[in-house]
C-alpha cells in the first residue's frame, strides 16, 4: 500500500468561502519525533492565497512540518490552526502530494483510479463511483491537462505525467490548500518547468494556497511569493525577496550561496564554492 493512502479525503466540494484570511497560524509550535526535538518555537502566520516554499537543509524537518500541518503528527507544544481549525480537522480543505506517491501502486492501476482515490479515500476505488464523483475526477484531470492519459496504467506514465496525476488526486476535492513534498524530484528539466508552470496556473486560476517543499529553489523562484525556512532548529516565515539573500541562504545551507541574475533579469542561486 502506498504511504499516501493514509491521507484520506472526504467527498466534498469547495463551495463554502473561507472564514479566515490566515491559512496557517503557528504559535510557539514544536515538533518531536522518536523522542528528539526536530524544530521548535515556530511562531508565524501564513496568509491564504500564497505560493510558499518550505526550505532548509536535509534533516531540518521540512517533511515533519508538513505532517504537523496535516495532523499526521501532533505538535509537542504550542498551538497550530489550519484555516482556523486544528490540524486534521481541516482535511477537506487540504490536498496533499507526498514524495514517491506511486510506490507500491501496482501495475494495473489506471490514472483515473488514482484521482478517484484522492476523492473517496478508498483503496484503488474498487467500489462503484457515482456520476458526481466521475465529473469531479474529469474536472481534476482537465485542470492538470491530463485528460488524455486518464485510462493509462500508472506504471506506463513518465515522471512528469505521474506528477500531474498526483496533483489531480490532491486537487479533486477542490481544496483550499495544496501541499507538495518535493514535486520536482527526479524530473528532467523540461518536466520541472512544466510542473512549475502548472502550479502557477492553478494558483492563479483557483486561488488555492500552495506549500511546496523543494531542495532546489531555482525552478520555483519565478512563481514564489514567500517561504518557510528552517534555520537553527526553528521555522521562520518571510517574503521570498527577504529569503533570497546571500547571507541568509549561506547560513541556512552551511555553504557559500550567491544570488545571481540571468540576462533576462531572473534570479537564481548558485554555490560560490
């Protein structure tokens, strides 16, 4: 069974407007795993409608932060609200794309079945689906421009196509927030560019808040407006212009980082070593 099947979704439609302008409200939150403090003293708000990177060195607790937001791990201390509710109580508002989402999916699973699973929470959607559910699946596939691969087996799809199906499965219940853990990992440069463009379009057209973990900020820099960064054992939140800074990034990653510009004016990060 793939690890992401733990994140079950209800069959809901995003019809009610949000009652809050704050997507995430951290108040002195800490996270502990295996008896070890992963990070602590997280105090910041993330507004709704942002396109937010979650960054930090390996082992700093980026995935742990996502799991705390999802309610898969309870905060060891402090208080966290997700759209004004406790983590885990806002499952109908959040769509999640974990790393390696297709692992263990089997050879016979169709792309459309995976998207339906994102709506019903059933393992590979063996139960009969309703007409309304099929319409929602069709909508999600169209939203990620994957209608043409709906009937193909997941095992036959390219990495970029699989990532589109994963995003469709997270999007199918029309959440207010998408959370993606390393969506660009193992993709070639063209597929990375296509997925970044897709996220930008979904953000603009649907107004959905997006949190995305990435070890490489460069492909995402043109579309980000802010970042949560894990520094010295503490999560912080700031506008992206404040985060893309030589001194901060050098301290964050522990190696000299220089922010440069292309001839077209686009920023990119490179090691100064």
